[in-house]
């Protein structure tokens, strides 16, 4: 995909791409801006590893450079979460600190960003995109502006070549991300959001509920099939 604007650049950029709705939109935004995108996905033992198959297919269709990095060895260190431990019940509620804290994966985004920044330095990319957004602030500390700002400070001095972390939706909610994606003509059937990596999205976990609410707020129907809507 090439940008149609005169501001198109060929600068390489790393995009942390989970296969979910937010990172899917970030991926296309980076492409629209004319970056030579190098997508990076991580298998860290998440129950919803189905998202990686979605990411692989999207990047293949787009002709985008893509790596899936298997870091499941760290599961023994950060496995204390309903997202990584299939023996734990997945909370079924809207995002709130008092009912979805069990879905926090310890230090996840610092780990993934560190690896992505290293990859960016390795390929000479001055920028690393990731999909933190405003709707996550209430629950996930590593999606909040203060975290991104501090990580950016570190990314500027941790290597001889500074890398800038770009989180274009840091102050946007899910509906605003969806609106931007729909304006770009994106097909959200090519994403996976549910925290349970089953054949059909559950419609009940916090991630499904937030996604469905975003589509409803836009007067749109989510193209994914759900066990419950």
C-alpha cells in the first residue's frame, strides 16, 4: 500500500501488530503515512493466540514484512493473568479496575516495546508504532500516557540510534479508532479481539464488549460472528 499524499516517505517503521482491532488500524495508518512497515507480532502464551493467525494473513495480503516472535519461554515469569492461564476464569464485564484486573499481564508492553525497539535499531527504523489507546487507561498502567512518555525517554537514550515510540490513539477511545479505520475503508472482519481464542468471539469478555459498544456507537454492525451479542 502506498500513500497518495506528497508527504510519502520510505522510512522504515516497526509496528507492534497483535492482529487486534487497534493494532490493525495502527498498521494501516502507518502504511497510509507512507512508512516501509515491518510488522512484529508476539506469541507470549496468550490464550487468544488465534489473533496471530489473523495478523499473518493480513500482512500476507498486504505484502507487508511480518515476523511472529515466539517468546513463550517467559510465560513462567508473567503467567499470572487470565489472559495467559487457561485454568482461570475470564472476567465477563466492562472494563473497570475492580473487575478486570485479572486480565493484566505483568509488564507486557514494556517487554514487547523493548524487543520492538531493538528490532527497530537493528533495521535502522527511527519509529516504533503501538496501539495503546485511551479506553485502556482505566485498567492497564502500561497503556497510559505517563508510561509511553517515559518509555520514549528511554528509547531515545538506550541505543546510539534514537527510536521514537508512536501511539497515535493514545488519547482516543475505541469508537474514535473505529471511526478512523472506517474512514480508511478498513474491513474489521480481518481482526480478532476476543480474549478467548475460540472459533467464535464470546461477546462477553471486556474486550468483546468494548468492541461491540464501539460499533454500536457508530451505528454499525460488527462483521465478526459472536456466541453472544
